[in-house]
């Protein structure tokens, strides 16, 4: 998904119902994980998988981008940035 950056400083996101449902599922998984942390002061390994899936879904469905390194290559381990950031890595199809 590519977000549309509006002149008034807002952002417009268009997503399919499936993508929207994936975000809802991710939210519910995050809620479940945080409830477990509050109740048990522990984290199950299955919860780590839920958090990783949420990370991937948020990145993809909100149109974030990876940063590029000093050679212009994708910096996978760097923080995500907005897709219009000057340091955003762009795939050259």
C-alpha cells in the first residue's frame, strides 16, 4: 500500500477489507499479549510470534518503508520511516 500525503498535512490510506481485518486481528493479538504480561508478568513464546506477525502486518498495511544505508541498499535492521522520507529505500522493480 502506498499512502497518499495530502497538502493539508493529512495522510490517506486505502486498504482492502482483508488488510483491514488483518490489522484488527493484529490489534486483538497485541491486546492478548499485553493482558498476559499484566496478569502473569511473563511472555509465552507463541506471543512472540503474534508480535512478529503484527510487526509485519503494520509495516505492510500502513505503507512504511525501510531506510537505506550509505550505499543506497535496504537497511533491514533500521527503523521504519514514512514512504516519503528522503532516507526511505525504494525498490527498483
